[in-house]
C-alpha cells in the first residue's frame, strides 16, 4: 500500500563551500542558508539564516518483521525569551508553497 506524504522542512544556519581558487587567502567559506534561495526558487526565506521548503514523496514499503508507525503532530516550538533589551524581530510564518 502506498502512503503519500508531504512535510515543510525548515533549514536554519550556515552552509560551507570550498573554492578551488583562494579568495582573500581562503578556500573554505560559509554562507547563510537564506543565500541558497538566490539559486533555488523552491526555498522560502524566513529570515537571514532560515529557509523553508515543501518535501513530498510516497512511502511504499518497509522490510521488517515487526513495524509500528506512530503519527502525531508536534507542538509549535516556543522560542526562549531574549536576554537582550532590544525589541525582538517578529517571526513571520511563510505562506505554504503551492
């Protein structure tokens, strides 16, 4: 039996890339995840370090003698209160991808 699935994937942080020719004396460079949206239109920028995208597929089978599958919805992640006195940036949930 086929089980279609979709998920919103959130990627936050930095990615590393290596250049064959040195730039400013370095081969290894790091960029924010949001920079990947410049080359991939499937990514939605949330903030300077965060992008989201929709992944989907079809789960077709599993090879095991015993299998238990649990499906549940996770609670929304609650951010810790900032320790600085500046006003926190508003979190904007991106619209779902079509």
